[in-house]
């Protein structure tokens, strides 16, 4: 099960994009979804090797810092730190 810190971060990111965090119900799905995007929220200084290796094999993915995404697609609420 995810930590409370991880859940809080997922909620903040989902809220900043105008959607709600999807509950962890034991099925594999995104942390949140918009009409156009599936969102996986990760709050780490460095991604694990397993993730970076998987991204190297993937043909279709986009990775952006939250503040860069919001600059393109929407406003960021005050409670999220844009420097992370």
C-alpha cells in the first residue's frame, strides 16, 4: 500500500489538473485521469532503475515536471510548490 505522503502528493497533482485521484482498489490503473491523459504521480528525487529501464523500452511516453505540464495545460494552485 502507498504511503500517506504518496497519496497526498497524488491528490495535489490530480487537483492541480482539475481531476480527482483514483482510489487504490487493487486493480492496476492510473493515479488520476483526464479526458486526454493518464496520470502517474511520482514524488521522488530519482526514479528507480526499474522505471527508467522500462521507459527506455517504451515507444510512447511523455515525462514532464508538474510545473512544466501546468505551464502548458493549466494553472497551479497555491499549495503546490512549483520548484519540485
